[in-house]
C-alpha cells in the first residue's frame, strides 16, 4: 500500500504552469506532456477556381504524451493526437504528418554496446523529418519530408549507438514498410520489409535535432548526416497494396525495388541557423506497364524512374523580441520521365509568449512553379495560429 501511496504523492517537477508533470516511485519515472494547437488557413485561388473549402479554422493538435523510464534499462513513449484521430474518422484518410498515433515504442538500454528500440514511431531518417513540429516556426513541413514521398513513421526494430560524447550517431533498422498504415496489422502481399540507416556527425559538441538557435550559441556548431533506405516489394501476380499505401504521389511503396539516399547539413551561430537537405529516389518497377513509366517503352525508360528534391532553410532568432524568422525554399521532382519540377517558397514568423510552450505562428506558402503531373488550384496560402504545450 505504501508503494502506491508514494506513487500518488508524486514529485511535481513544475517550474511554471507550462511545465510537464513528473510522477515517480524511485524506480519508475513517468512524464506526462501534451499540446493543443490550431490555426486559420486562407488560400488565394487561381483564376476560375471556386472551391474555397480550405478557407477554415483547423484544430491541428490535441495531444497527450507519456514518456517513462523503468530502472536503468527501459524507456518507453506513447503519444496520441486526438485531433487527428477525429479527423481520420471523418475523412477515412491519414495525414502522414499527423497520423493520430504518433508514438508507441520501447527502448532497451541494457546492452552496453547499443540501444534497441521496438515499436511504432518516427523513423531515424531525414533530419528535417526528425525535427519536432513544436520547435519550428512552421505549421507544415516541406513536402519532400512530411511523409507524402516516403514514410516518416513505421513499426519495426532500430539499433542505435552514439559515439564521441553523442557527437556521432548511427541508426540501423528494419520495418514493415507501409508507414502509418503498418498499424493496421498486416504487411502487403509481398511480405518484404524496408531497411533504413542513418549516420550523423556534429562538431564541436552534440547537435540536437532542432532548427532554431534560441541560445545564440557563441561558438559555431555544425552537423552533417547521410541516410539511406531500401525496399523490394515485388507483388505476386494478381495482388495489390493496401488502399492509400502508395501515398498521394504513388511513391511511398512501389511494385518493385526502391532506393532512397539523402544528405543533410546544418549550422547554428549567434542566433543564426540553417539547414540543407537533399533526397534522391531510384525506383525499378517490376512491370513494364507500371504507371510510373508513363506509358513509355523499356528502351526509353531503361527500366527505372528517378525522383527527389532538396530543401534550403535559413533562420534567425531575435532574442530581445522573442521572435523566430524563417525562410524555406524547396524543389521537388516527382518523376524524371515527366518534364519539369515544382518550386515552393515559404517564410514563417513565430512569436514566443512563453518559449516554445506558448507561441503564435504565421506561415506563408507560395507555389513558384508546379509540375504538370501535380497541378494546384491555388497560388498562395496564409496560415496563422497558436500552439500551446506543457512539457
């Protein structure tokens, strides 16, 4: 009984009204956090377009997160977004950036030479995708890395190891390969997995997955990373992938082999910070009549399709004004067999009422150029709202 009374008589590690709640009985530590965010969105449509359905208020987040540690060997994380679950129930589609179930994983630290992470959560792939939403001035990630081109969450096992006082990190993992749809339970008819790896190195000290230099680092800091992923999901004749598994662009899984590799670099110094990332995709569909080949002959396609793009972002934190300024440029080529690519520019500004825990955010979207295979009905978009979190 005393054991449970000690749990009830919790240790409230609260430095302000925004701080997370911590419960402990000595061996088991549980941290409870949460967030609510919402915005108003307005789109400037092209001439002749009449659908203004995207001019609306939206609840982006209504999250509860549990992060715990049991002894020295086990850590766990569970995060659920009720706003996304409610939206998914109505639309029957999953937003890859906000899928509802955000994290459900266990990490075993009992091995001295590496940590083992098991369950569902963010993949250790693409630095831009690994930066938490709440530490950014943006309401939406770049299209290249938000989960529409390749999955950013999945179920599987990850082996992790850091070196040189956490300046160097390596991640290697195997996953179901269906991204957010992996939570449905079954794999696709191929039964094959996806394999993902990443290595990053920072200097002169550890570099967190954050975009903003809110501490005005007095010494320049740099980080570089390389990552790659591979799947070979050749479907048996007469079978198909689960509905929506291929994503909005038909690239997240393909009937054949797919290779992706990326390189990223980032820096921060005296409030300035910048990020650059490039991702390249090579796809080898097993059937010559695959839609990715755009009805071209094998002699024209040489049996493969290329896609990819890059992101360049620059930020500055005005410390006295508690304000973040960001500007991002993105290029995206969905299929090299289709002429042209898309270009997008998106600046953002965020004012910190109470650090990242209470922040007003504004993002502007501008479509500079679009691909013929992916036309839009709008040119500009404006998004203004507020995020609140306790953690």
